């Protein structure tokens, strides 16, 4: 194999791909496969469950394939001067050269490289890149952060013929983001939040306006520009989240989302203890108290319907929900002092955030 390619592009793809080889213990499979053919270099990394395939343009003098240590390769390429890197395979080594820099890295047997998971005859759809990025970003903060209920470490993607819903919950709060689609089907699957985080990051620097999604029996793939991510769907049944959504409410308020965020942020200086909400008129009092640090109080003008309530919430949970409120105001509906509250945009029900109160 003998090729030349752009150092910046190669470094970018190598950094992304190396994350998918880190789980494998066996040295011969803890690698990065480099395949040169035609006018491109393809970087492939995989572990026991997921995989990634990245493509960059290259001048291929001699086609071929080698497996290198993913971490060493990514680190060396990142530090080389560029703008071009020459990769030359010789005597069970690859030589990387750029200007006056030259490195030789050992290669491994391609026969021992893990087979890349493929999706054959799967269902596929194209989604707007910014749309999908916004949907995943709106719910990912609600994913569970522990392994007690492993399925809650995942994000549910639920398709119907005309709608996509993306759902996350940690059993204390529930985030739902939905959008209308065309060409859908009745299908749902769960991806791990680590995969979702990586997809969000890649979409943030992508150029194409759409993302191709394809689902098989056990895996799902996302094609973003010249990067294809294949992830194994999580096994298990996602909670029946629709049963958690309150249908009847005792009170409802409308407040400035920015004023509410700023007030909560200031109160968290005192402590991240639950914030007490007290609204008996058109002004809402927010209070946090710590016996060793002191007391903080904030007052916000609101528009209120229904009963007066005293209720407390985890401030971090509240801020996470408010991050996805895109309008100037936020609507919060309360189903009772011991029951869940619903947060949403006033004129758009595409995002729902359900949060349980905290009892102190």
C-alpha cells in the first residue's frame, strides 16, 4: 500500500475511529484497518458490538490493506506537520512521512481483524441532520447514569409511518421529542447513550444536510457525510413511558424561561438541594435553604391558572429541561404536590419534559 492524503482529514477521521477499537483486549483486534483503493482511504474500527467506517480522499499509488494500533496511529498523525502525509507499507511496517517527520509503525495481520457488522435488507430513511441532532440533544440529559437498570442507559427511537419519537428517562424525569416524517414504518429500537453522544458530536461538524439511517434485526447505522456508524441495538424492553405522562392537572403556570433559568442558577450557588416552588398569586417564590450555608430566595412574575401549590424539584433536572425550551416562555403544568409536572413550549408540543417532585 502506498498513498498520500491530507493530514488534517486523516487526523480527524483517525481520532473518531479510534474510539471504536478501545474495548477490545486482544492486541491483534484492537486495531484500525486502513484500506486503500480507487481514490480513497477507508478507516475501519470495530469492537464486539459497534463499528465505524470513515472515508477520505487519497492519491492511491498502490492499493492495499493493513491493520495498525489505533491509538498510536491517531496520536502520530495528529502531531505530524502536514499538509500531506505519505503512507508507505514495507516489510511488515508502514512508514508515515510528512516534511521532515518520519515514523515507522508495526502492522498486524488483517485476517484477525474483527468482521465489520453489516446491515443487509434493512429499512432505511433520511432525516434532516440538524433535526436529528436537536432531537437527540433534547433528551440525552435524561438518560440514566448508572448500570442498575441498564436499559435506561439507552435512548428509544420509536418510528410510526408518519412520526419519529425519541425518548429518554432515568425514572426521575422523562424527555420526549417528536417530529413528523415521511416514509416511516412501525419500528422501535434502543441505542446506548454513548453512541448517541458520538453521533451528536459528528453531526455538529458535518456538512451534508441529511443523515441516512438504516435499521436491521440487531444493528442500526447512521451515515453522516463520509462516516458510517453501526451500533448494536440494546436488548430489553423500554418502559411504557406513555403511562407516566400526566393527563389531569391542578395548576398551570407560564413564566419567562430565561428568568426561571437565571433564578435557578443563582439559587444553586447556595446549594444543589431541591428548590421549593410556592405560587399562591401571580408571583412565584423559589427558595433553597441550607443549615450551614444560608438561604436563597428568588421571585418571578407568572401567569397562573388553577390551584396554589407548594412543591420542590431537583434544580439540575429543571435546568436540563429548560435547555430544550426554545421559546421565550415556558409552560409548567402541575398534576399535584406529590405528582409529576410537565414542562413544554407554549405553542409547540413537540417537546415534553416530565419531572417528578423531590420530597424533603
